[in-house]
C-alpha cells in the first residue's frame, strides 16, 4: 500500500468586537471601518472562532510518500460545494 499525505484548508468565522464613540451614525460607520481594518491586520487571536461552521474547504495538496521521496500528486482540489468565494459570473 502506498502512503499519501493530505493537507486541507478551510475558512472559519472569527469574531472581534470593539466600541467607538461618534457624533453621528456616519461617523460611527467610518470609525468602525477603520477599527475593523486594524483588527483584521492583527495577529492576536480573535474574541471568538466558530469551530462548528467550517466553510469552503479545499485539498491544499496530496503528496505521495515513499522511503526515498515525496511527490506531488495534486494541489488545490475542490471537494465541497460551499463556495463563499465563488468565481465571478462571466
């Protein structure tokens, strides 16, 4: 029997929260966008990660493993239909 290493990738929903003070709804939206951009760049763990809802999986790679070598069999293989980043219509 031949051995293969399989690595998958998937998206998880993560949530972060913060408070802003603003003089108007428009200012609150602008501040929220700026804070959201900063939060997205952070490498700190988010407040909450929804582990029950794994989405848009892809098989990142399948490699064949032998005693002497490792050979790429396939990469970026779709295996589900949960596309949150679907291709644009064209």
